[in-house]
């Protein structure tokens, strides 16, 4: 399984990584983003949504569970942090969005990974120190492996 690993040293760089990733996104894509509180998950999503034309007003969906952004392709931003059981995500209708007409991004996706369909892109953000973060992207999907290879060639990391 191919992994793309890069380091961000600022919130701005994390958003730039999200914007670079956005250029490769397609309708139906599902992205699971995991990392500790404050690692930069929402910042990465802000870069994705902004690059897709959905604006920069992206906040953590922790208290609303779902935020929707009108962009060139609709973006559905879920936050699984407050879910006690993956089945709650299905009860709340996550599958309607996953199999819908947009791009689905799930913060704390590791909490519900066992209900996510094959072909998802997984992103892990880890603290290295106060400013630096390691961002690792991977998928078992051949399509995503090709796209990650393309991203790796175009992104200065």
C-alpha cells in the first residue's frame, strides 16, 4: 500500500496541502481524517473546501456532527468525535451522504472505520512538535494510490 507522507510546519501549509489534494478529488470520494485534538484536521478540510470554491468559513463539526458546503462539488463534513458507536453514524444517515452526490470528509474517521466502504482515502495527522505535523495519506484503492502518486509528484514536501 502506497503512503504519501509530508510534514507541515504551519496552519497555512496544512491548508495548502488540503488545496493540493482538492485538485484530485471527485464526486463520491470519501476521506477519513484522524489525529489528536488540535492536530490540524479542520485546517486541512478548510484548504480542501476553499480550493473547491466553498469558502474558508470551515469550522469543526463537533457540535453539529455535519456541515455542508456548497462548492464545485458539494462537500459533506462529518465529525465522529462524539459518536459512541459506529452504528450511530448510520442511524444519523451517514450512508446517505457517503453514497450521495458529493465528497464526504469525516473527522475522527478512525472511530467509525469499520463501517466505511472500501476505497476510502485515510489521512492521519500527527504532532511532531508545537508547529510541525506529519500528514500521512494512504488507501488500499488502486485509484487512490495513483492519485497519491500524482499528488506526491506535484507537492513540494
